[in-house]
C-alpha cells in the first residue's frame, strides 16, 4: 500500500481529520478528536492502528514479521503494521476500518456526529 492509498482511504471515512501533534512528519488521523491511525509521512515504513486486544494478538500471531506491538503505543490496544508490501491492500484497509470503528464505538452516542 502506498501512502496516497492509505491517506485517501482514511480520509474517506466519515468525520476523519488529520493533525500533526508530535512533529511535522507524524500524521495522526482522528475521528472526533480520537486517534485511530498514525504514520510517518516521509518514510511511510509502518502505520499504527488501534485494535481489540484479542484481535491484536491474533494479528501478531498470523503475521509475526509484519505486525508487531504498537511502537510508542499501548501494546495491548495498538499494533504497528509494516508497510513493506507484505499484505494485500484490502486487508490493510479492513484493519484501518476496524480501528476507525473501534474508536467510533468508544464515543458516547450522544456525542457522535
């Protein structure tokens, strides 16, 4: 997956916004101010995605060379996915959507847009 495909897919999800809270190259994608994905826009070597803890472990077991515990993140709830071409784009998109949906589910219904 290229950065452009990643970015376009993330931005196609409802109410997604982008920020650079850490530095000028670390893109953080949010839904209603809650982070669901991040990556370095210059290198685009990996992405971090929020996961259900059980699914996070399953993904790491299925793809041990590609999916690792979230770098600089809560290892229980985040995975780092290497973007070296080892996974089909559709699978990565599914994981991005799962991350997005997990974050949306955590927003109180009264505050969802």
